[in-house]
């Protein structure tokens, strides 16, 4: 098998699709993808080449690439002519995954507006905060989000467009259909540079107010090449050729995560738009509905977060559907238990599992693990893509020896400018071109990255570090467990003890003592949970699939 470096040298050589160049970004010489589109406007223009192929499928609706381009171009004109939106103005989107989300996103981005995707799960005060903090000039919202904001919209002074409304829109708001009107096919003439501002994605906000991550055009348009390289490199390493592996094939993705999440937008929406892939939207995540859509739309890949893959594989209706079209299962956004790859191998033989690692601050992908790489290193998130550098440092900022745990730092053209109107937070997180991720990690001699835990999730029991992800992975190995989260429980003598909140599979049973006995055979005694709580239903998660441990601790511990 070829080494990672041999594959990288071949695929990034001059003249290749994944050729690497250099550019100066905020005073730092940075490796970049030479053939990445310069802007989201360029991506939108490229989509016309895919013509009448289906781009977005929602329920019984289908929007082709040509139709999508025309709608986005028309929406861009309405923003400039009707609302006076100019380059640099902020346009917010607050809605679930409707086709209009993509139309609004590309239409606004194509005129150089800064798109502000707001979390559709937010309450009215949270949505109001995002609108005020970003200084949005226009809001595009579905009826539910517009309804939440109805009382505050008049005081915000923001032009509001309501999508898929059945009733009367809030005072001052206009229906999307009347705004769009007659559809044309010409974009307004705007010059856009790769380093122009493009997006403000708000971070999860697990502590304090969410911060707006200010991304550039280059940040987001490079992501499709990072994904493409990572998947191709794994195939070449396994013995395939670049020519064979890049042969045209219809890619149909079932999207289970929101567009307002970096994975949904950067990795699925923009990548599918550029590559001509179809996106199948699901109104609300449900494993059985997912199986229906996989069969109906001949879906080739699905995923999101590991829990979604688990739920589909564990569904009692799994065997009722024809899922032979599936070629891959991908996930990220949360630690994946290594046993997940075994389950995929059992129930989906010959399918390629993959996962990746990235943050809102890294415009999605930094590392990627797929194919033969994943099978060899199922507990890793893969090596960094060629345009990214990573290093692991101790609390003093010194790089640690290979294999040791420390904070993961990331550098590359995918790293955002900083936090919107947060100079102090920006200065703290972005130092000398390096992003301080806040994640604890180690890197092995081959260059594979292993995420050990979020630094703030690590607990210390009697002076010993306990990495929650390690304990959670061991809990997942028990056949009765469907979902689990590990939290720290205050203890007078030890400082903290290990606690586990567990959701069981339907019909399965296990006692706390039986689970502890199972775990003692897999992890050190000090890591075995002293407290086990069994919970009905699902664990609380943010839209990106990450467990809200702050809320979970409050619910469990008070």
C-alpha cells in the first residue's frame, strides 16, 4: 500500500486537479487549492453546466440545477433592486431545510452579500440576538421562524421575506413568491475576490453568547476539493487509479443535518452544487423515513453524525427496504465509536465508511478518514488534507512529541478570519495563522489525527485525566446501548467522578452493575462510571448532532 506522502505527491503535482499553490492570506503564506472556484458566485455559475439534472429533492418537489440557478439569479436581482443589498451587507436565513434555503444562500452570496445562516432551533430571543449581532439587512425565514419573531420584527427594521407561508405574514413581511415574481437568468454584475467576506455561521454557544464565525469566499469554496481529495486519496492508496476513481457517477446524498450547520452547507450543499450531485432533503430526521428515501431516490450516500448512522442500522425496519444503491456512509461532528465500523461492515458489506473532522472555524473539513484508511484506523478522524497543517501543543504552546495528547492547532486556507465584532475572542483563538481548536488530540507517526476530547469536557478524577470520548466509545460497545454521554460528577474527595447517561435500544435491558462489569474489561477502573443513569428518549443535541452536556448536567445533577 502506498504511503500518504506518495499519494499526496502524485495527486497534488503540477497539472493535476488537486494541484496546490500558495497565496498570502492575512500576512501568512498559505497553501491553497489552485483549482478551487474563486467564489460562491463562480460555483453558482458552474452549476448551470449540470442542466436538467436534479439538484434538490424535497418530498415530491424537484428542482433541477438550471431551475435553481434561475431562481438564485432572480433572487439576487430582487435583493439588489428591491432591498438595496450591496456587497458586504448581511442577509440572514432562518428556516428548516427547504429548497428555498439554497436559493437564498446562493442568490445572496452571488452579489457579495455576507450570508448569515441562523439556527432554526433557536428561540425568538436567540434569533433576535443573531439578527442584531450580525446587523442583517434582510431576513429570509420560513413561516415558523417568522412567526416566532413576529413581535420583534417591527423594532428590528429588517426587511423580511417569508418562505412557504400559508397564512398572513407578520407585519411588514412579504411572501417569497411575490418577491421572486417572474424568473430570469441573469446575475447582477458584482466583482468578488476570494478573500471577501462570505458567511457568518454562529458557533454552538455552549458557554455564553454564540460567536459569529466570519468566513471568506476561499474558506468555503475550497472545501469541495478537500473532500474530493480525501476520498480519491484513499482509493488510490488502496490500489485504484485516479482516472478510474474520478469517472463520472451519479452521487445522491440524503441530508440529515441542517444547512445552517457547516457540514450541511459547506460539505454537502456547496460540494453537491459544484460536482452535480443530488441532495435529498428530509423534513425531520427519522430512521424509517430515511430508509424510505434511500430506496425511493436511489441514495448513494447518507450520514450526518454517528448517531444517525446507528439509528438507521438499528432500525427494526432495516431489512424491509432496498438500499442496494448505497455506496458509502459518512459522518462527523461528533466522536464515532470504533464499533460503528464493525456494524457497517456487518449490515452494509462492501460499503465505504468515512468520517471527518472540522469546526465552524475551519469551514468544515480539516481531516478526513475514508475507505482503506478508515478500516485501518477506525478510531481516527484521518490525516489532514494537503492544504492544512496541524500540530499538537501543551498548555505553554510547545509542540508535544508524536503520539502525546495536547491541544490541536490548525492552519490553512479553510481557517476563518475570526469572530464577527469580537476582537478579543479572535486574538485569543487565532494566533500567528493558527487556530486554537480547544480539542484534545494526538497525531501518530503516519499523520493520522485522533480526537481525544473537547478540553472542557475532560474531567479529572483524583488527579487522573479521563477523556469522555474514550469512555463513551467503550459504553457503545455494549449491545444494549443506543446512545450515551459521559459527564463529570462533583466529588468532595476526588474532585470529580465519572457519570454516564445511557439510552437503551428498544427491548434491550442491562443494569448499571452489569454495564460496569462490562466496562471494567475494557477500560481502566478509574474510568468506569461511578454513576449510571438510564434515560428514555434521546439525549439533548444541538442541530449539528453534538450532545449538549451543559444541559444534560443541569438535568441530571440540578
